[in-house]
C-alpha cells in the first residue's frame, strides 16, 4: 500500500515537473518571438531615419577650395608649433615653454 502511494506520488511529481518544463519552454519561445518582432521593428524604424553622415551629393567646388585653404593654413600653423616645440626641447626654459606662435587659425 505504501509502495503504491509512493509510486503515485513520484508519478505525480514527475508529471508536474514535465508540465512545468513544457509550459516554461512555450513561454521562452513566446518571449524569443516577441524579441525578434521588436528587433525587426527597430531595424525597420532605423532604416527609415535620415542618415546624417551619408553623402548623397558630391561636394561643391567652392567648399573644396575653402577646405584646401584651411588645410594649408592648418599645416602652416602646425609647422610653426613644431618649431616652437623643437626649440623648447633643445633649450628648455619657462619662456620657451609659454612662447606663443605668431600664426593664428581663422576660418572664413
């Protein structure tokens, strides 16, 4: 009698754990499908957003000329700063450390 009771209890517990496993797996699959739908929706929404860094048109020639002029000015400024840095390295002093270059960067 006790053996039948224990066997019934074990069967009941095994069946309960099996049901928990099955329903848990169904819940996981539903969560994964919901996550897939959310990710798909996010990708679609992201594809609709205007791109900020995408260049759709070639640059205007006058823009290139002003950029070239600024690049040349920047190069001249960096060369002047490099000369001052070399002077400080060869003869370190407080005056050569805080010495300012004569060139200024301007953007028109």
